[in-house]
C-alpha cells in the first residue's frame, strides 16, 4: 500500500512538472532590451496565453519575463490571481515607452495594477528587476527586428 501511495505521489509530481514545461513551451521566447538591458521573454499574444500568463509557476529565472501583447492600445489592469512569483510590471505604449511601473503582491486578487494611459504591451519581470537596472518611466523597449510589427 505504501509503494502504491509513493507511486501516486511521484506520478502527480511528474505530471505537474510536465504540465508546467508544456505550458511554458507554448509561448514563443524572444530576446528584448529595455534601458540597455537584455531580457529573455515569453510572448503572450493570444487571449488564452494572456489569461494564463505566469500563473501557477513557482519561480522565474533572472533576466527572464513575460511580454503581453494586446491587439490594440487600451487601458489595462492586471492582478495576481494564482501567481506565486513576486513580480514587477511595466505598461508600455505603442511607441514601446514605459508609462507605469508597479510592484505586485503574489497570489492575491484584491489589489489591482492599472495603466494610467492606453497601452499595447505589459512586461512582467521578477520583482525588483526594474529598480535593480534603473529602468524608469519613459524608457523604451527594443524588440527584435523581425518582431517590430507586434
């Protein structure tokens, strides 16, 4: 009976790890720069990818993040439902200029993080990354040449 229980637990752990890897592999990864600092970001450019974002992950590598790309500029609001990693978010205009920076509290739904202007991008990174690299409002993001249209 104990071995069966151990096998069940191992199976659940493996399926969770595989699901996490599978979820992560659904995103295109690109290199961007912001304020002269490079980041590897997963691109969330569909409604399904934007809805899931970084939910249910326990960590993220340094100098990595997620770039949310919306179909048109509008006021955006984020929250941290089922997001366990402390994150910072930058909201960016169609000109790829930062208009807002927020530090977000993990795994809660009561606090909202809004943009103050219409934006088309949101960039999530590990909390403190922007501060550590002296990234501020009005800094610009640079996308790879082949992705200039997004």
